[in-house]
């Protein structure tokens, strides 16, 4: 999980680009999304797009929306992709979200 603009992220943040390295070629994927487990254990599916870096599409990109970072703690992210004959998840990547004013 990478967030190029800042190394520390806070509850209520909006507009941050999140990049999740899938380590797979996603060029022929029919559908992709980010699976998210928030610190309270709730699970969510966030819209994502294939983001080309170098010559192979291996990253998912999500721009943080209002309500995405609604609690502090460790968020866990997983890529998900569906192809014509296969669908599955990638490795889990953690990201710490801090309470405001810390």
C-alpha cells in the first residue's frame, strides 16, 4: 500500500490516492476492487481502477472519499480481481490511520 503525498494519514482525510500493488498483470481483468477491513472489523468494498505503472498494469488506485477514513487504527487492504476464468484476492497490506491532531 502506498500513498505518495504523505507518510501519515488521518481520520476524515479526503482526496488521497491509494495505490495497492497487486504484483499481477491486470490488463485483462473484467472487474477490480479494493477489499477493506477497518479497525472495528467491518468489511467494505471500495471502487478501484487499474493504474498503469511502467509497462504492466499491476496497481489498483482508489481516491479516498468522505467516510472512507472514519476511524483510527490499522486498515487492511486486499486487491480483488475477476477475469474470464478466475477471480481471487491478493496479499493483505496494512495502513495506519491516525486520530486527528496527533
